[in-house]
């Protein structure tokens, strides 16, 4: 009797089990980072709090925008969509961990409740949307990089996104956008338009067959 192993695709690897495995890994990692963020915001204050929260945010952003696209080896719309699928499924993993562990333990501060009008549930729809958007855009950038140079560059993706986000944050503060400040919250929000800029910027010169 002979057996044949399924070959691993060299691009656009979107097998369902592969995608779900990546989603579980990403969701667990994100949950750990959320727990660290929540606990640090309760236990520390001042410059130390700001430094640790910023580092945690950067790690979370880097993992979320790069790992799904690298896992699916995104080169076309299939791999990009697979990366978005990993991001969406990862938000479901976080929801389960959050509901079964984080909320019963009360790791979130009163500030979290006040933003949501006394409810812990307000952020899940936001998490679903952002958690899908970030891997989608990140995979798109990685695919553009591969189309231009033959291989993706996750370091350039992460560093470029953070630099553009810092510029967007500075513009928002200078322009007096309501709620904008030089802080972790504004930097996190600035990542959203920064990724769109990265997609547009890396699309120039990208050649696909």
C-alpha cells in the first residue's frame, strides 16, 4: 500500500485546518497580551505604565498584522483572505477566553466599564472588526512585497506601519482631533489608517502573474 503526503503549498496556504490552527495560536497570544495590558494598567502608573503598555501594544500589532499573512504565505487574494480568516477566527478564540476567564476574574479596570456604559460587551464587535482588518491589510502588504521583490518582509511591514502610525498620531494631535493625544490609545487607533497607507504605498511596482 502506498500513501502520499499532501504537499505544503509554497504560496496561498489556506487549508482549513491550517487556518484554524493559526487562529488558535494568534487568539491565545492576543489574549495573553490583553491580560498583560489590563494588569499593567491596574498595577503601574506614570512613565513605567506608559512604557510597558506601549511595548505590549507594539508586540500585539506586530503579531496581528504579520503572522496571519506569513502563515498563509499570502501572494494573491486567496492567501490575503485566508489571513483575514485567521484574524476573524482568532477574535472568536479571544471571546471564549475573555468570557470564561478574564471577565469572571475582573481583570479590567473601572475605566473599561465606564467607556462601555457599565458593560464589558461593547468591545467585542470592535475586536471582531479590528481583528479581521489588521491581518487582512498586513497580508496585503506582505503580498505586495513578495510581488515586488520575490519574498515578504515582515520587519519592513511592522516598522513602516509604526512609523506611519506615529506620523498620523502627530498630525491628529496637531490638527486638534477630539480625543487625540500622544499616547497609547491614539497610537493604536492610528495603526488603522497607517496600514491602509502601507497597502497603497507597497502596491506601486508590484507585479503579479
